[in-house]
């Protein structure tokens, strides 16, 4: 019992829990944001979440069964739809880091809203178990979250970060129109 207590109360775990809870809260309130504000905050939160997840101490499952989950299909879908609404026409992006890509002659389209909802689902389930405060289930939730980060949502996070960077910093048609007007002013 003492060993799992040391791991789940490790400073890096506590910091990850703090950032993960903030990330979940941010996504749950996303529909109240404008796209620019949402993207700007996401570009700050996601790297921090990745950093804190990468610093988690390794631990193995103690129990025979995975802890219960919190996020239902309905909760997932509502969140995904809210995020898609915020992202609007900037929700989709081409993903090149997909194993199926080698079998396809067409680019694979992904959605920022779906990727964020996938990350949220894993992290919210983890936070839910941590809030219960039972050491063994907290330990197992940490082991599952750490494994899923390495195998699944860590890559989704960096892919989504790349897509969000594009949304935030890529020149838009409005920028091109403004540049064209500036060029016309200089000619006159």
C-alpha cells in the first residue's frame, strides 16, 4: 500500500492532475469562447499537458480490472459537437502521422474537435477516479493514463497542436486582402 501512495502523491503526478483538471474544465466551457480565444488558450494548455504527462513516474496496474469510467458516449458527443462549433470551418486538418496513411493514396482528414474530445475522455476518466480518493484505483488510473499517453493520446495531442498552430498563425484570406490593399496604396 505504501508504494502506490508514494507514486500517486509524487509531485509530478500532482502537477499533472492540476493541469489535467484545468484542461478538462477549459474544454467543458469551450462553447462560451470565440475561436481565436479558444485556439490561443489551447496552444498554451496542450504543451503544458504534454510536458506534465511526459514527466509522470512509471507505474504498473495493481488491480485486475480497470477503474470505472466517467465519460459516456453522450458526454463525449456533446463536447465534440461544442468544440466543432467553436472551431467552425477550421476544425479539419490533414494528418500524416496515421499508420493507415501508408495504404492510402488520399490524405487522411482528422478533426481538432474529435482529437480534443478523445484526449478529454481519457483525462476526464483519470480525474474522475482521482477525485474518488481510493489509493489503489488512483494508482491504476494513473497507470492506464500513462500508458494511453504513450500509445494513444500523446500523439493526438501533438497532431492537434500542429493543426491549432496552423489555425492561429497561417495567413488568412483577410490578411491577403489587406496586403493587396496596402500594395495598392503604395502605387498611388
